[in-house]
C-alpha cells in the first residue's frame, strides 16, 4: 500500500503464478464464467485469487461473495482467503466469515444451504464453488443480488450427471451465449501444468469405477446421475433368481429404520436367496442362522452388529465373519461390487435389489468417495449384495498333508 497524496492510496498486488487454463477460464471479460473441471485442478485456488482481485478493485462497503454448497466449505474458503493475503491487508470477522479489505470492500463466504438468506444484498462479484452440488434456488438468489450491480460471477465445480442447473448453464455457455464463457479442465491439463501428478490420477483411475473417474477427473458427465454402478451395467446383470445352492451369504443388519437383508449367491455368483425382515434381535439371529446354515457368511458387524455377530458365532459356528462399515471400508466394498457389476460377474433378479442399485449414489467429499442411498431410501439390499460378493471373492486357502517317506527331517 503506497500513499501518493491526501486522497489517493495505491495498492500494489502481486498475482500468484497461475496456469494458463486458470487465467483463461476466469480472468476474462465475460460476465458469467462457467468452469467444469477435474477435482484438484486448482479451480478453488484460482477463484480465490479472482475474487480477491475483484474486491481490491471495489469500493468501501461493497460486497463480494463466495458461495459453497455447505457451511463447512465456506469456512475452508475463508481460511484459504486469509492464508492468501498479507495479514495487514484485511480485517476478519470469524463469526460471519467476512474479510474487510484495506479498501473497505468485503469478501463474504456463505453457504447455499438456505437460499433465502442469499437474497437482499447488492453483490458486486461472486464465485459459486462446487456449483453442481448446490441447489438451483441458491443460484437464483445469487443471480438476483447481481442484477443491480451487473456484477460478474464465476461458477465452478466438478460435473455431476446432467440433471442439475450447473450442467444446463454450462451447456448454454459452451454454445456461445453472449456474456458467457466456458472452460473444461481435465486432470491431464492439470498434469501438464504441474498442479497434479500423473501417479495420483492413475491411482484414482485404478481405484474408482470408470464412470466416477470420468466425472471427477475428466469432467465428463455420466448418464447414470451419480450412480456408481452404471445404469446399463445394472440392467445387463439382471437374471432370474437362481435355483442353485448358495455358496456364500451377505447379511446387512437392520439398524434404526431399515431391514435386515440376507442375500445368498450360488457358485456362479447369481442371487439364489433374498430375504428381508424386521424382527427383534434374538429372532433376527435365529432367522439368519436358519437361512444360512453352515455356509460362509459375511455379516455387517458395525456397532450393535458386533454383539449380533458374536451370537451368530456361538456353538462354534465359524462360517460367520464380520465386516465393520466405515466410510473407507464401505467405499472399498462398494467399489468391489461396482467392478463385479461392470464386468458382469454377478447376477441378480429384477425388483428390490436392482431398484436399490439403480437409485444408489456417490458423492465426492474431501476424504474420498461416499456411497449411499438417497435420503429416505434404503440400501440394505445393496449392502447385503456387496457383502456376499466380497465373501465370494475372498481367496480360499486349502491345507492338505501329503505324507512323504523320502523327505528327511532337517531340523
Ligand atoms: N497455479 C497453481 N500452481 C501450483 N499449485 C496450485 C495452483 N493452483 C492450485 N494449486 C494447488 O492445487 C491444489 C488443488 O487446488 P484446488 O484449488 O483446491 O483444486 P480444486 O478446487 O480444483 O479441487 C491445492 O493444493 C492448490 O494449492
Ligand atoms: Mg475446490
């Protein structure tokens, strides 16, 4: 900051080194800049620079907004903004996530959870981060705050299916609508720019189902609306209920609201037993033991499931093994099932199982990919199927003694 005379203060600002795609995507004259990009390609970082520059060109009292789908992300953006600015250049208000810059302009970080709270103020420029994961109403609200000011906005995020406002807006921008710019950034662009490492991408490609990888790293929308298994792949696995004997079982235990679900697979990995019920624990234990007999069974042993597993194992029933659901173990379990479905090495009948698979969703979070049923729907059949498939793919160790009279004892 250099004071030149009584009324004029000159602010000197060094823009951090950004990749060309970051500059092209955001630092242009368009009023609406839409970016569909790989995760970790530097969307958020470049937009933080952009909003700071917008605010530094603003005037005292003017508001500049940063919007994220949930409050936790707004807090992270606030922390990153502070980290990117010299301490003497802003005044923070931690409770309303506002930074007042030396020129008096305010950068406010907000969550899109309650769109009604976004109405009412005049906003001079804004960023909507992770737009495809936020409600359309929040965009309508933000848009209204930019009307009087004719403020610019940058809308950034991963792609997530085709049924959301960010996808539709991106198609409009891509088709050359006046005032809009569009940029797609893949993980390979980020590798070329030295922001992402190739190893990391190859690891993600190996770990994730193909359609998930394509959305998250190649910015290619899936037709599966966030379904990790793939709609066509699910259909391709549908086969009538098998009449063969079960060789493995998966058991998902009812927790608060859902069902206990038992699924058996035959030696070809086709569903041959499918039972769902809601009973008190003692009856649940009895029923499961009756259905599975002495066949190998993987049981959800999370929380109360631990005690249930112990009861199942009573009297030396060693065919029961436990599986503890954590966000990480669930991710691995579901990815195993996704691979089986995509390779068609598993079969299941029409009805509850196929329906639950079709409505299953994944969501990218900071800690990994989260798999679950949409709120209000069940995933017990998906979990039981995944447990059975996991049990079926476990290697079997066989131990046999070959008597040999010619082997000398060497100890
Ligand atoms: N131009 C750049 N040069 C070096 N590192 C960068 C650059 N842009 C972003 N990064 C780094 O890459 C990582 C991911 O950036 P981020 O903006 O959080 O990605 P995204 O929002 O696309 O998931 C961060 O650690 C960030 O500091
Ligand atoms: Mg980001």
